[in-house]
C-alpha cells in the first residue's frame, strides 16, 4: 500500500500528530490490505461526495477509502553518516512514497527545542541536508560507474551522465532532487536512482492553539511557505495539540468543536487530503444497496486494475464497467434516471478510471 512517512526533529509535535492519526484511526477490519504495525496509522479519507451518495442510495453501510501514514522515528542529525539508528531512519524513508515533514512553528518556553530556539527553516534544513547527503553519495557512486562509458560516447550512458551532473550540482548546493528541472525523459532516468529527495514533500507547520484560527500572523509559517514554494512543495498548517483533542471526538461533537473554533476543516483532514493528492491518488465509488464505498487508485489506472482493488477476481474476470460520473449521477438523482438520460456508459479494458467515477463492474467468476 502507498504510504506517507511522517518526519520531524524531536519535540516538534510529531508524536502528538501521529497519535491523533491513530486515534482518529479507521476501523481496520474494513481495510484488510493495510499494514498492521504500531508505526502505521490508517486514516479514512474525508470525502463529501460519499455523504451525498449515501443520502441518495440509502445503503446498509458506507465505507470511506483509507490510506496509511508511517511514523518515522529515529535519529536525524548524522543519519547520512550511516550510524546505526541513522541508517534505519534513511531506509525507512526509502520505503515511503511521500513525506510529511512536521515543523515546529509554535513558541512554548516549557518545551525545549533541540537546537535551543524556534527556527523552522533551520529545522527543515537539518533533515533535508541528511537526505541530500545520502542522495549525493548515491549519485557520486553512479557517476563513478557511468562516466567512462559516457566519455566513450555510449548513448544511454551519456543521457544518464547529464542527469547525474544536474543532480550533483543541486546536491552540492544543498538543494533537493525535487527542485531540479528535468525533462520527461530525464525524469524517467532519475527515477531509477530512487533518490530520497525526489519524493514529494508536504510541510506541516505545527502552530499553537491560539494561532490556529489566525495563521497569517505567524511569521514562522510565512517563512515555511516561502521556503516550500522554492522547491515546489506544499504547506499546511495544523495544531497537533488540538488535533489530538479532536481525534477523541466523534462526528457531531467534532463538528461542534470545529464550529466553536471557527474552523471549517480539521488540520488532520487537510493533511490527509493533501497527502492523498501528493501521492497522486484518485477515488472512485461503488454505490449499491448493500454498500456505498470509496476506493483508491493511482492516477491513470485502467478499469480492470481498478476492479482489482476490490478483489483480484474482479480483475481476472473483468468484462466491462458501467460508469457514470459523480456529477451526472447526483444531478440525475438516481442510477435509473442517469441511465434514462444516457449518462451511464459501458467501458472496456482500456478505459482509464477517473476521480469521481461511480462504477459497476461486470465480471466472470
Ligand atoms: P515529537 O518529539 O516531535 O514527537 O514531539 P511531541 O509530539 O512529543 O511534542 C513535544 C511537546 O510539544 C509535547 O509536550 C507536546 O504536548 C507539545 N506540543 C505538540 N504540539 C503542540 C502544539 O501545537 N502546541 C503546543 N503548545 N505544544 C505542542
């Protein structure tokens, strides 16, 4: 399963946030494909469309889709030197598909900062530098292997060497791979290096309880935003402490609490949706009397593989998919009406399932 790793220096609010994630946690029985591991938190993906479909179909049950966050604990500074725990830290990062980087943007005299003061950019750079150094080593090794072949005009080696030089230049200037402009072809080559700093990053600026409703006044957040913009990363603001409180509430109570604070959507829900997007994930729906349910696919997945997310038999025996877009279905008011209006299509094996498609698969058993 795809997963987002949560990283951050000590005392920035990482565990508080991760606890909120596991507290809010999804009913794992619904998601047998998810990893069972204390360092993995399964979250349900908030989606208003699922609510609307439920109202329309009135099913026995409704199941949101879910995905995972992994808590990447461990020593950060000096990780690239490969000492014990540091090595582990890097290998955990290698396994995740995207990174949520928690950054301390709150002042609190009672909570010591490992570096003595609150400075989110310095904090970000401490972690990023370790990852950059690890990537630098990867790239240098690779250069050692292809340089000669490139100089003797081997076409593939030359193309690879060009990409390596660009990356090397970035790393020497302490810039991550994701900040390097590459053509489509070059991106393909770079993918093969499995660089840590090529993974998409989302910065979660952890602000104090009294600032969550007015983050614009927080200078730390402004700085993080500027920094993130330069490397094409995204920022969300969150108050981990409040999220931990919210996570203990259920639906209605949660809404009241948010209304009291004057917040539209909890920081955790924002984080979940942003991470989902960052991972390049789409949602399609199945909507029957038994169950209305959201399912996750990677962007660009074809119908049989999308069916395979439900069950491997669906993929193996795939015949056709009956598809209506969420918008068409809701505006029609029912599946029967949508059919009357000619908005339900039959699609075959080559069809790429789109975000918001409501699907009924036909398959042989
Ligand atoms: P970690 O070391 O990054 O996992 O940090 P923790 O989650 O253990 O948090 C360190 C301390 O900061 C704890 O005492 C938390 O209660 C506190 N903390 C975390 N988030 C916030 C926050 O948003 N506001 C304030 N004031 N304190 C927080």
